[in-house]
C-alpha cells in the first residue's frame, strides 16, 4: 500500500494554466526521458546551478578514480584527494596546466575517458546555451485587465498590448479565444473554447501599442453575459500574438491568459497618447495598465 501511494505521488504534477492550477495524475514521465526540454524550459538560475552541480559531480567521481590508483599522476604531494580533484578539473575542462600529468597506464586511461567526457559535455553545454540565447521570444506587454465598454457605439471587449522592445514586429497577427464551462445535452460538463472575431487582427508593423477589439453582438458568446455569468461558467480569455521580428529575423510569439475576475465591466483604458510642446508624439507607459470608468 505504501508503494502504491508513493507511485501515486510521483505521478502527480501541477499544471499552471493562467492563474488556474490543474492537478494532473496518472501520467508517468521519466526525468531523463525529456531532459532536453527540461534544460530549455528551466530558469537561468536553475540551469546554471544544475550545470555547476553536474560539473562538480563529474570531477568528484574522476578524482576518486585517480585517488584509488597507485600514483597514477605525477607531482601529487602526498597523494591527497584534493590534488586529484584539482587535476580532474584541469583535465575535464581541457585546461591542462602541465605541472601534473598521468604517469601510468591506469592514469592515462582515466585521463582519456575524462577528456572525452569533458569534450562531449562542453559541446553539449555550448549547444544548450546557444539554443537558450537564440530561442525567439517576444517582449510583449499585456494590460493587467481586459475591459468591456462601449466603443463606436457598441459594447466591446478590449485588450491592450505593447511591444516592449520598440523594434518592428512585421505582419503581426492576433487571436483571442474564450474558454468556458458548458453542459452537454447528456448533462456532462466540459470545457469549450470559442475564437472571438476581432475588428482588426493584423498589424503591419507593431512597434508601440495595439488595442484588440471584439464587438459583443448577437453572434458573440459574451452577448448578454454579466460578471456573475462569467464567474458561473469559469470564463477565461487567451490572447496569442505572433509576428516577424526584423531584428532577430525570426517569428516570435507572445501569449497571455486571463480569468473571469480580471475582466472589468464598464471600464476603458486610460489614454496613454499625447503630444509634446515640440509636436512629437508621447506615450506614457506608466499608465499602460490603468483603467477609468466609461
């Protein structure tokens, strides 16, 4: 019974979708089976800390092999383990200062294995670091709250976003989905998503800010919905923006999820555009997330 409980705990994972936590059970994925994905998705502190731990572990193991041998390395005073550890670090990193070197067949064999391990691990680390740095990413800033207010005389759902880098994202496209809990004719509850048509879902050159508009008409799944209705159906919004970054020469993507509690009824975004005395356009990003009744 204890074993089955342990296996149950090992197969339980927390999946974060927006602000909603979902407990996933019954799916077992070996840690080493997807190690490349873990290396790519880990935070930089975790990635560097893990690489340092592996480096120390490798050197400690090879130093132990040198230490149990019969003076395999020359110029090691007293045969102390710490000196073999220093030699291992020099060998694994391919530095090779030369004051200590293998002097027996056993020492040459362990050093050859360690050199191969060092070359292989350094190549692997170089590839991972390059992949993490070269991975395309969009620095898109999304407003903290979607708003529903009147726009052009019609009730409209609005989401404001901005390009934090202020470079050009060409042919930017945006999509917005609504997710809600519904009950089928058989009485089964399931999660359904609806794509919300936007007034304009393309931007030729996204460099500053962009507000997405979805008109809430009779065809909209939000038609006639109140804040209580959204809460009852656990409504969520997902906004995805993609485009071509002309600096990185790559396609980049940005995504933001909202829960029903984030949507503000009867509010609009505070105006962030203005004109300076010399006629230049001014954008105040300090008010980017602000909303006002209206």
